[in-house]
C-alpha cells in the first residue's frame, strides 16, 4: 500500500493553491475545471485541497481549520528557515512562532496558512551518530 495524498478542506481551492505555490514553492499538479479540487506536487505524496462546498454536497461533515487548538500540522523542510518564513509571510501566512533552535539540532518555526492550518517550517533533524 502507498500513502498517496492528504486532502485539506478549504473555502477557496484556487486561492489556496496559489498561496502554497507562492509561500512554499510547491507546483500545481492539477486543478479541476470546477475549481473545487486541486493538487500540488510535493514529492511522492500529493498535497490536495477540496472545497468545503464540495464536501457538503457529498454529505460530508467537515470542520474549520481555525478551530483551536490545531489537531495536526503540515511540515516543510528547508535549510534556511528564516528565509522560508519571510517568503511564507510575504505570501500571506501569519507568524505563530519565529525560528527557534531546538536541543536536537533542528531549527523550527510555525506559521498559519490563509485557511488557518498550522504549518511547521524546519531544518532536517540532526541526530548524533550513535543516537536514535
């Protein structure tokens, strides 16, 4: 079995796709002609978005990403967290936590996307040899 995609429910699929392209450098894989579903290239697994209206038309009960506290986060890895945070904020992200060095050698920061989803921007985890 292969983990294929994650779908997040949003009000405006085209605007969300444009945000993720501008904020994180992802590229559009597809956008349905109705504008209710789209996917971004993010490696082997797609990051997809479906409109809240489409989910309601399919009788699916979905929640709002702005509910607190968040129950998940997306994470994007980079070697330059401050630059990536600046890019995300310029695209419309809201800063939650500025770049912070963690004891395990990773630098992390958090933003919220235009829908309220929590997004971690981080460097690769640095594990000392001999430790797991």
